[in-house]
C-alpha cells in the first residue's frame, strides 16, 4: 500500500475520532449541552413525523398478524380486564369519601395532591430505543406543556421522569433505569430510596435500616421530603423479597414497579416541578 | 454520498420502528453496527470509519445516550474491521458473518464501557449474555441484506479499489 494513502487513511480516522470526542465533550459540558440538545431537538422534530408515518403504514400489518396469532389470549385478557374494571368501579365509589378527606388534609399541610395537579396525556411512540437505557419516547413535548423534570405516571403508578423535551416529543427515563432514584415512604413513615438497576434487572430499595419490619407486597409511595423530585403519594413499587444479612448496614430489599411497565401505550405527564 | 445517506436513513427507520420491537431477554438487535462493518469489508478501513461516523451520528440524534458516542464507536469499529479483514483476505466467504458477529459484540462492549466512563454507569448493568446472544445472532441474519444495501450505496460512489466494483454483482451477498 502506498505510504501517502496509508497516511491519508490514518489522518481521516484521527479527524473523525477527534470530531466525535469534541461532540461528546460539548454534550457533557453543562454550558454547551444546550447546543447538542438543540441539534437533537431539531432532528427529532424532523424525525418524529417520518417515524410515525412509517409506523402508520406497518402497524396495521403487524396488528393483523398479532391479532390472528394471539386471538385466544386477547379474548381471555379482555375478560380479565372487564372483571378488573368492574372491581375498580366499585372500589372507586367506596374511595370517593376518603379521597375528599385526603385532599382536604394535604391542602391544609400545603402538600400537592396528585389528582389536583394538571397533567398532559401522552401516547408512547417508542420504548427502549437503546439496549443500554430504560427510556420511552412520548408524542408530546415543550409545545404541549411537557418539560424536563416532570414526573410521568400511568399503568398503576410512577413510570418515570422526563429527561429530554423537544418541540413535539419527550424522552422519559423509566424508574427501572440504572440512573433512576426515587425517594419513597412506606409503612409507618419509614423512608428509603428505590434504585433502578437497568432495563433487564429488578429494582432495589436502599437506605432502609436492618431488620425493618416489612411485608411482601407492601407498597412504597413517593415521599413528601422537601427535596423530593416527585409529588408525594404516587405508588412507586411493592416489596418482593427482603432480608438482612449478618453485619449488614441496611436491609436488602428487592421491589417490583407498581406500574405495569409493559403496558405504557398511554401515560400522564404531571406538570409539577420540585420546590426549590 | 447520497446513496450512503439513504441507506443510513433506511436502516435507522427500520431499526427504530421494527427492530426495537423485537425484544428478546430485554435486548433487541442492533443494525447500526452492521453499516460500518459491511462498508469496511467492502471498501476498506477508511470508508468503514467514515460510514461508521455518519451512521453513528445519525443514530445519536434519536438515542437518549450521550451525543457523539455512537459516532465514535462506529468510526473506530469501521476502521478496526476494515484493517483486520484486509489482512485476513476480505474475499473469503466467512469474513462477513464473522466480522458482523465479532464486530457487533465488540462495538456494544465498547459502547457500554465508554458510556460508563462518561457517567452513565447503568450502561454496564445490562444483561450482557442476553445482549450478546441477541445482537450476535441477529447480526448473522441481517449482515447479508445490509451488505447488499451497502454494496449498492458504495457502487454509486464510484469506488474502484474495493470488492464493490472489482467483483461486480457476481457475488451473491
């Protein structure tokens, strides 16, 4: 191989690597992050309608085959859902009085009550677009009142938090993501932190004192600490297993998400920011 | 460059609409890495690096991972695969599947490690066994259609040195 050609090849690769590292630096630097974020925002505004157009074409085909193959299980699932809806309607009627009382008490204590907060209903466009992060993409963005930091609820509990907001789309980090940490309260005003462990791993509850009495299935809710990133009272997780190892400084608790993260077709974005 | 850009766009769309739904064991196939791999095998390390950079950058625009990370990994992957396959006779029939499987797995490892170095520690917390199995097997399947697309794209760029024009369309990739 001619020497000049080899030199040119090496130079090209060096330039591309330096360019990539420069882009990463711009993205990681807090002062210049808005630059890369802006580029991504513009790209997403162009990309989202194109992607939706492709999905509109291929989804009916996929749904047709999925419906034909899973007809029996879909019918059984419908029956289960109808039964659950009936039970929920009955429970809702019973809980009306308790909710009113709770709303009054939280208002007295100046705490935000989730059902009194404004929400934006969004459709999930995309789930787990990367193998390395647990995120979903919503079809609502800044123009629809969805901003970074807003909590996202649905399917029975807390789903996650908005981490990127573009013009008409937003990216939500799920509570199972490795970077997700949620302050929780459970039992008799006990506190802990629910940590995500990655898209394919279970979540854990940390900073809980050894031998804390727990029950399997015990619910954990977002706490009302001043610095909390979420409004209080949202179901986050339920206890799956717990034990305290000899000499451990905290109890080992595995938890399951309260929300059914496999059913995220529609979610509510809560227009709420932590009090500073 | 227009054809290469078109192929990158098509693969991006297929990945983000169809492939992301094919989740097995918490992982889905990753077509991104096959672009620099096939470009590198067909036209050498320089083309592999250039295609890897632009393909990675395109994916970076829509992924929640650090901006520029896919571009960096794609560029390094294209260069490495191009260099290694040149030394190992790129015309051998086993080169493409082996490069696809080994390259995709290596790229995912590099991507995760660099992501963790950049502060995204959760990127090394994934189930790597499931990820490598899914990405490895799917790369073996998808390398052939993507290789055909890349051959078409590079032929339009007038590359003379590579397998693209030297072999014509006689090789049934």
